[in-house]
C-alpha cells in the first residue's frame, strides 16, 4: 500500500508523534548519562527525565505575583508549536504526518514561534535572569537562522523543492550518490547550527545552574510545576525535530517507503537509532567541549553560513 | 456576482469614497466637532476598501474631473494593481480614522483634520492616477499634506527639523520622478501612462537605464529604502499615531506602487542588473533596517526602522519578479510580484496596528521610551494582546499573515537560485538574499520580543507606566480590527495569495501562457497550506491546553525570587541591556559608543549616581549624508560672495549676462 492511503497516513501520524513524545525525554537521559560517564561520573539514570516530568506534573506551580496571563499561556503555545513541527518533519517515513501542511520553511517558522513566546514569557516575571536568558537566546538564534536556511538551501537547490518528504524521497532514490561533497559541506553547516539550536556545548550548557552562563535554562528559571514540565518536554522535543530535519534532508535512508509491517518496523527502528545516535553525539560534545565566550559565537555560527554559501557556489559553478 | 455587478459595485463605492471625503473636508472646514469629519473619513475609507476589493476582481474603473486646457486635473484609471493598494488604504485608513475619533488629541486643530483628509484623498489619487500630470499633482499633495501633519500645530525643534529633512528628501524624490516622467512623455509623445506602456519598447537602451535609475531613486526615497531612508525614522515618530500608521502603512507603499507601475508595468523586462540592484537594495534595507531598529528604545522610532526593513522584504519580491522578466520566466514574475503585493498589504495592516498600539501606550503612559515603560499588560490587556499579535505577525511567525508573504518571498528567492535560465551570479545573489532574509526574520523576532516585553511585561519602570489605564473603546476597536485582519489573512493566505497572483499575471503576461486556475501554489517549489496548518495548530493548542488543565491546581502567587530581597523594577532587563549582545555581535556595522559616568560620594568608593548612555553610529548618515551636507554648506558660503547687496554689482551681473547671451545667440 502506498503511504498516501488513509490507513498508512493515520499510522504514520500516530506512530511518529508517539515515538517523538515517547522518546524525547529518553534522548535527554542518554545525553546526560553519556556526558557523566565520559567525565568519570556515574550520572543519573537514563530514565531520570521521565521521573522529573512526572514530579513536576504533580506539583502546584508558583507564579510571580506581578506576571501577566502570558506566563500561564506560554507553555501551552511553546509545546503546541513544537508538536506541530513534529507533524511536519518526516522522521519515520517518506511522508509527513500532516502532508501538505508545510515545508522546511514552516518548520523553521514554528521553531521561531516557540522561541518568540518563550522569550517573552521569560521577561514576564521581571527577574534579571529571565531577561538575560531571553536576550542571549534571541541574539544567538539570529545568527543560527541564516545558517539553517542556507544549509537547507543547498539541498533545495539540488532537489528543486522545499517539501521535506519530497526531498527525503529524492535522497533515498539517489542512494550513496547523495553524499556529494556539496551535500557534506551543507551537512557540516547544518550540524554547527543544530548544536546551537538544541542548546548544547559549546554554545549553551544544558546542565548549568550558574545563572550567568545560562541561556535556555535561564528562560525556564521562573517556570515551575506543570508549566516547567510542558516547557521541558518542548525543549526535549526540539531535539527530535532538529534531528528529524537533519535526517530527512541529509540521511533519509531507512525511512518507511511503503506501508507494510517490515517497512514499518524498519522505519521505527531506524528512526529510533538515528535519534539515539544524535543524543550520544550531543553527550560526547557536552563532555568534550568547553562553553565558548558569547562574543566568540558569531565566528562559529558565521562559519556555518559561510560553509553553506561555499556549498552553494560549488553547486552553481562546479560541474556536477 | 456577475462581472457587470462587480463593475457597478466598484464604480459606486469608489465614487462614494470621493464624495464622502469631500463631505469630510467640508465638515473639517466648518466649525463643527472634528469627530464628524473623522467619521466621514472613516466611511470614505471603508468605501475605498470595498471599491479596491471589487477592482481586484478585474473591472477597470475610469473617472475624470476638472479638465483644464485639455488636461484633466484628476484623471483616474483604477485597475487591479491600483486595487491592491486601495485595499490597504481602505483598511488602514478606516482603522486610523476610527482610532482618531476616539483619540482626543487627534484633532489638534482644524488645519490638522483638513490635512488628514487631504492626505487620505491624495493617497487614493496617487494609486488611481492614469496620467503624469494627475499623478504628480496627487504626489505633491500627499507630500505636503503629510508634512503639515508631521510638523503639527505646536512644533518643537525636533518636529521642525524632522519636517525639513522630510520635505528635502521628498522633493528630491519628486524631482527624480518628474525628470523620469518628462523623458517618458517626450519619447511617447503623451502624458498618458497607457501610451507609455505601448511605446516603452521604442525607448533606447540608455534611455531605459536612465529612466529606471530615476524611478528607483524617486520611488525608493518615498518607500524609505536604504540609503535614501533617512527621513523616515525622523518623520514617522513625531506625527500623531494614527497619521504614523497611515504614513508607515500606506504612504511609503506609494513608493512601491510607483516602482511596480513604472519599473515593471511601463518599462517591462530590462537587463539583469536591474533585478540584481533591486535585490541587493532589498537585502541591504531589510538587514540594516532591523539592526537599527534593535538599537532603538523609542517605540515609534523602532517601528519606523522596521518599515525600512519591510520595504526591503517587499523589494526582494520585486527583484525576484524583475529577474524573472529578464529571463522570460513568467511563473517567477508572478511569484515575485504576488509576494511583494501580499507583503505590502500585510505590512500595511500590522505596521498600522503596531503604530496605533504605540499611540495607545503613549496616551496611557505619556512616554514612548521602552526603558521607562513596563507592566502594561495588566493595566491594558486589550492593547497588549493586539500589539502582541501585531508583533508576532511582523516577526513572520506562522500561521499569521507576515509568515505567509515572507514564505512567498523565500520561495521566490529559492526559485531564482534554482532557475538555470538566470545568470549564475544573480542566482548566487538569490541565495545570499535567502541568508539575509533569514537573518532579518530572526532579528525581527529579537526586536519584537524586546519591544513587546519591555512595554507590556514585568514591573512598570516608572510611575507614569504604573498609572496607565486602558484606552477608550474606539481606539481598542481599531486595534482589534487590525489584529483580527492579520489573523484572517494568515489563515486565508491561500486564496488571498491567489488573488495577488492573478493581479500579477494580468499585469505582466503578454500571452495567456498561464491558465487562470494555476495560481500561487503550483508556481512555488514548496508546500504550505495555511488553512490546514492553522486548524492543526489550533487543535494542538486546544489539546495541550485541555490536558494541562486535567486535575491542575491553580498557581500559587509569590513575589519573583531576586535572592531574598523584594523585587524592584531596577532589577529588570531594560531595552538597552536586552539588545546588548546583538549590538556587540554587529559591532562593525552599528559601532556602538557607550558612556558610563559614576559620581561618588565625597571621599568614599560608593557611587552616588551612575549614568549610562549608549548610542549607535548610523554609518550612512555619518559617511554619506555628512560629507554631502558639509559640501553643500561650503558651496553656499562660496555662492554668498556673489551677493554683496550693492546695486552696481547687480547691474554689472545683468550687463554681463546680456553680453554672454548675445554672444551665444550670435553663433
């Protein structure tokens, strides 16, 4: 059966969203555990993020008495936008769960929506740390976004479409020939900004509780109880979205191309393996690198845009 | 409706708009309450908007008034392109006029109300004019009436200075346009735009290039593109907010209208460098506009710099269309023009909304300085919600209207990059513009987090901000209406984009190469279904909200934790501190200068007063306009030597001039 059949579409939607929501906390657990092991610490269990979420879920939130209604609404919008992105990125199959709703530009737009609302909510309580986190987050994101779109533009130039499922299908059809030097440059460019976007070393330290070094955590400082659970789940899901984007564009192999039991099993297995591999890579980075000074970041993130532009120039002027 | 009905509706509503604005002018001149005139203006704008929508469906309405010596003073021919701009004028004008009725210091004087109505009428005439004389008349009327509104009845130094710079720049624009028109009418032998379209093919190559550059300078100045933008951030903030809304929302679009009308409709396909120049100016305006906005902490100046940014985004769409025309790629022309026209309408709506919001903040808190505001979301919830929606829309966030048109611009740029028929350098330029637009979009998010957060969230930073009260019903209504239209255009972006694509197709296609059904979606290289995404996102938000509510206990209220002492506004991040990382990232462009002064208590190390001042250097002003300004002053000093005030000297000048003339005539 083709992927566009109603039963197949429903299966992909349910399985992908369940996989994303189900394993997002696990990925964070794996990253943290690997980082600890590489630093000769024992580290928390890989299941600890689930326990944290359950604990926060049951707690009464404490809200600043000077906050506006945004503090309550923001977690819902941020998580909703992130789940919407999961519905658009083809992680499991060569088809988006909500096919036709959006392309890679829409995914970038949904991430920006989440960032906008979260940064505003961070300002709401009036603490300096929230302002600091929001200010740095939006500043870094403005250097990240050109890198993301330019590295994806390399692939758009080759594929002639911005539709992610279409790009993934063309990638699978190309086979090993997909890994051209141009594409590898673009993948490197995307990799750099993906680290920044997911908030890992050397851009941000996800484990820090030293206020002056926090970026993403600084924005969550005033959130508590169920709201903290929603926002944490959203940031864990963001890793799934970014890794899914990377996989759909640069390594689409293994995704479901037809609606059969073996293909579905393979698709779920490969998607899970890719996510775990990415979580391990982030853990290794966290353990192995020191955080860069914030003023040194334009160099690193600008490198991403430069690599992508080099790839585009190669695509335009070098014979294929 | 059948075509005849639509044509009837268009004619009737556009005529009604003319009559209602005449009524408004009479009411404003008569000694009655200024609100009566403003209500007439609102009705005229509503009629104009309806007429614009009707015209978009295809009919062309022709109206002529006041024929003097064979030249009609007002010669109107309203086609679909005019309609696209009349819709923006109608929507923004309606909201601004309703807001003006509710805003008590809006009708500051009779002259102001008259100028406001003349300004509205002149905008409509600019969009509808069919010949050079009528166009230039309306154009000057627009410039002068808006200058009256900028300077106001009780001007201070900054207002006078702003209006001088505005007048100087707007006349530079008019001069360039007048020369371009003179060339066109000389070559075509007619003042009628329709004749120019026909005879544009007979222009020589050099003539076309000169006309192109003249209209780029002329209309680009009015649009506020960099480097001709310097009047914009000065003039827009000092005008009353409902006038700022019209200036930023509609008047600068007259520049875009003129550029599309004469650069694309009249001149047609040009060499590739035309499109390349427009693309480069668009990208530069977008990035520099938003960077300068980030460095601002005056709410209205910040919004004015965002107009420069959005004009840049619109020009990117126009540049895409021009490159498409050069390459003969009709779908690309339609895509680029549809993106530009759609973003023009969207920017009109959300920028007007934001200026009205800024006006409401100023009316309530008596300041526009972001570092003196704060906490208004709790005292002004409706204004906060409307401003927040406008901020999200201008930041290009899905599923709002700003995202839909930016998506089209992205698609256009990526298609330029992928089109093998276009010069590789221009294709590479298309990709660089993708990067520039991505940077712009992300910086806009940063800037509007700052503007919204500093104004409406956390604790009020001053007593004025703490004492703010929500504005009146009409002002809120105007803002809600504009916010609702931003959401509606975002959700219905598919059909709306298709309408603009049809306008672009009818304007540029020589043959019926594209069937009527093939509109925006099939011409793009991506997939975005705004209605599906909106419904999906709404369902997800409702679902997450419902699950988060299950068995939830209400939040416990407590003061914000600030290390054990009571929170104070001084602990909050300010607008200046919020944008600090970006000021430092972009130091080579912004060149921030900071000045820190610490006064100590006598004989102690303890500070008594700390003052901090930070400003950025506007490179274009200091490096381009500065030398030009100094050179012209120096030239004027030299020229003064000719003026000695003695009668004999002037007689000698006259004798000399006569001799020179005789010698010239003798040859």
